[in-house]
């Protein structure tokens, strides 16, 4: 996440350009804050890697949405092999 904090201005400007392009083309604009990336991971935080407020999911070892999808696909592949 260090890169995200270093490139905060670039991320904000890129988000503004994308919103302008979406409005110009008449695309629906999802209501997402600028600090969410394409894979729905939040950028930033307080900088303390042990902060439960910013990194509670990581510290409690909860799966990310991407990890849950991967686990579901893996379970489905295993069940297909058994059949």
C-alpha cells in the first residue's frame, strides 16, 4: 500500500478523468469513493500495519471477496473431480 499513498494525487486525477469520460459517454456512474481500486481493495489507511481499524480483515484473517471467489471455484473444481 505504500505505492497507493505515494500516488494519491495521481489516483484522484485518474478517477476524475474517468468520471468525466463516463459522463461524456452517458455511462452509469457507480457511487464508489476514489480510494477503491479496480479489484475493490481499499487504498490507504493510517500507515500502521497492526491497526485493527484499518486492517481488521487482514489481522482477523478474513478472506477478501477475491479470496472467497477463489475458494468457491476451488471447491467446485474438487467436487467436479469427485463426480
